[in-house]
């Protein structure tokens, strides 16, 4: 059976049983609580909660109401949690998910749609009995597969053992029923809140193939579960895994969803190792889908995910010594295989253009990282980790490109340990409460030993203002100061950002600051009432109590067009030209969501 046949079979099976076929929604999610579409149920969230009526409200993908309380779809999905696992037989970033859904179940009216010849549309949604029976029929009769075993929720944290599902499976002749806990058999919500509930899962040939979620609860942002008025069904079956099981394989890259891509890669790069081949196949296919859905590489949200994928491909091309342009090789294959179902992929020119642009941007950073690498005589594990963090240089690349002998002793296990240590540190940091900002900025108190030091501190203090303004210009106004500390050697500045800065961003921030210095902008101080000061848009700490009169320092000719304006007690230099040249020495995590940069003047 080909994937095209299975696609068709699945949709028709459920359509015949009273389900409306709904096209996949975009990977670029309009649900504000998630970055990207991760599951088929996302586009149906409002139907589970009762916010929308499937029989009356227009569904955005269909242009008309769903017309049934039961739907079926094949959804483009993406999970970031697996990015680092890609390279084995089962992990993917982008995948398709086959699913049937039901909302508005009222006991008594339930039915799994209609068998042929019965009236349509079905009167009500359905729940456990019908959902399990439908999945059983599809797997065993339509696909002719044998179920190894199933799992049900064993009962935990106030949610009872799912005896009902157990009984239904038994009635269908399935005897190997295993009970698992919350980790395995409770699903959702997607994002910070939403429908969720216990699940039952179908295993074939040892592979978990189909996940049936019984949405009985609404999980609120604080983690509290509330019973939904009308429970629903949300099922999801990974297409790639299902195809692997159908062809008797465990490796998803052997299915026809990947084979044309893998073959092409083997053709142009015959010496590639298995792991790299899989990374290329997964990342390039995923990137093509993301771009076709309008996502562009950037430093934020879905755009950042795309950037990570493309950069990994580019770095791998270098480290694996691949000479073909894999973008141009793989994108047409993806289009050929999938564009009948997802027409956005036909636009291969645009997709390639976006990829090439990213390549030209990253090559500069990669080059910078490589240059940095040549400065070492001996690279410690900590250095290697720093190079990885600052320039995105993969471990293998560091080993390969380091000057002769400098990295010979580096071992992957040590690097992995360093990685873990770092992760633990940032987790611990996240738990520790992070408070306050530097004394200097709040009170104007200066701790300088002599005139020279004082002068240096003034230069660095003004730099701190330029830095904050530049960070917001490059990274967006979500950047907020969380702390700062200035001494005669450096300024340290902490701010909100959910990820590390890229090397280019660091360069852009540096450039913005140094340009403002070159222009020799005047630094002004004005005193005004707190109300007036807030109206100027000058930066200040929310929630901090300020006196009725405050000082605002602005850098530029007028307060309106100033490069930077902040509530501050000073003191500062008079003109930015006095600062000299600014370099960002370090960018690192302080805790989850908080970054720290160390800046020096030379
Ligand atoms: N939402 C569940 C999943 O993604 C079932 O569709 O696994």
C-alpha cells in the first residue's frame, strides 16, 4: 500500500461514517498559546469548549460550518521537542497526523456517524465506545494489521482508572491491555491551556501508532482541571510511523514519504553516514513545509525554529563535506511528492530563495566562528561549549576545524556532560528568584577608586543605555531590563529573551551602539514630573515606585527622536564620542528567559 492509498482510505473510511473531511490547517498557528501547529485538534479547540457550534459557525478552512459534530483530517504538524533526536529511525520534526475528532457528545444521542445507508448527518458526537470501535475497525479490517497491545490510563492525580476503555477493548477481543500513568496516557493541553484528558493507545509491532484522547477536561493556565460540559474525542496517528508498520519496517525513512528524498541524497552524496542523511531528509522536508506556510527565518517564534533547521543543515553540509547544494536537490523532491495534497509546495522558487538567503546570512557567522576557532592552541571542553553556544558550531565541526592537535583530546561524552551541566544550571537559575537591578542605575551612587576609574564608569554607564536601546531595536520591544551592574571593567546587563542571541544579532547590536558613538550624540538630562516623564516614552521599571519628580536621560538631539531615553539618576558622559569603541564580550543565560551580556569599552 502506498501513502497515497492510505491517505485516501483513511479519509473515506471516516467520511462514510459521518465525518466531515477538513483540510489541514497551516503550520503557522493562529492559536496564540502555541508557536506552531503541533496537533490535529488545534483547529477544533473552540468546538470542544462549546465556544463555537460545528453546525452553525463558519469554519475558516472550509468557508462553511463543519456540518457534523465529527470530523477527519490529515494535519501538518511540527514538534520542536524532538529536534535534537532526529537522526535515528523514528524521530522527526515535521510529520503528518491522521486524526478523527468528535465534539458535542451527549450520552444517549451518541453514534459513530452512520454506517452506509443510515441518515446523515449523525445526530450527535461520540465518545469512548465509538472511538475505540472505529479505530479497531480501521486498523484490523481496512489495513489488515494486527494489534499487539493497547494501553489505558491507570488512574492518577484525581483522574480515575479508565475501566470503560478497558471493557470496550475486551469486548473487541483485545486481551493485552496495559495500564500506564500520566506520562504516557494523558494528553494535552496544547499550549498553556485547553482541552485534555486520558488516552488509550494502539501498539502494532511494538510501535505506538495511534493515540485516542478522550477530552473530558479543560486544563486552565494554572494547571487546574475542570470537567468539560460535553466531552470529546481527539485521535492522532503519525503517518510516517503508520506507513513504516504497514511496510513491515521500523525506520520511517524507508517509507515512501521519505524514500524519494533519501534516494536523491544518496545519489548526490554517496558517502553520507546514516545519521546525517536522516537529519538532512527531515530538516529539509520540514523547512520546505514551513516556508510554504509563510514562515520566514527570523529570531522569533516559528521563524526561529525554521532558522535552527536551516542552520543545522548548512553546518552539516560543511562538516560532512557535502559539495552539492542540498536545498536545490531536495526541495523539488518534496514538491513532487507532496504538492498535490499541499499546493503551497509548488512554489519551489520562492522556497529556495528563502533558504538561499538564510545561507548567505549564516555563512558569515559560521565564518566568524571558524576564525575564532583558529585562535586556540588547546580547546577545553568548556571552550568547545562556548563556541557551540556563541556561533552555533556543532561539536563535530569544532573537532574537525580546530588547529592541528588543539582538539584531539576533546571527547563527545565530556561535551555532552558540559551541555547537561549547563542545562541544569539554567534550570536551577529558573527556580531561583531573580531580583533587582544594579545599585548604580537606581541611585546614581558611584563606586570608583580614582578619576580614571570614574571616567571609565561614566563611559560604561552611558553604554548601558545605548545597549538597552540597541537590544530593543534588534530583538524587539519585548526586551526588558532585568538588572544591570557597572564597574570600571565592564557593564553587565540582564534582560528578558526566551533564547540565546545569534552571532549576527550580537553584531547588529554592537554596530548600532558604535554608530551612535561615531555620531557623537549629545547626552541630555531633563527633570520633570513622573506623569510627563512616562509620556515621553522613556524606559523605566514597571512596578517600581518613583518619586513625583524624576530625571530622564536622553541620547540624541531631541527627546522625541532620541536614540535612547531612560529614567536615570546619572551620571553620564556628555557626548557619546567620549565612550570609544564598544564590544560585546559575552552573551549567556542567567535563568530561563533571562540573558546576560557583558560589554566592555576599548
Ligand atoms: N492530540 C493527540 C496527539 O497529538 C491526538 O491527536 O497525539
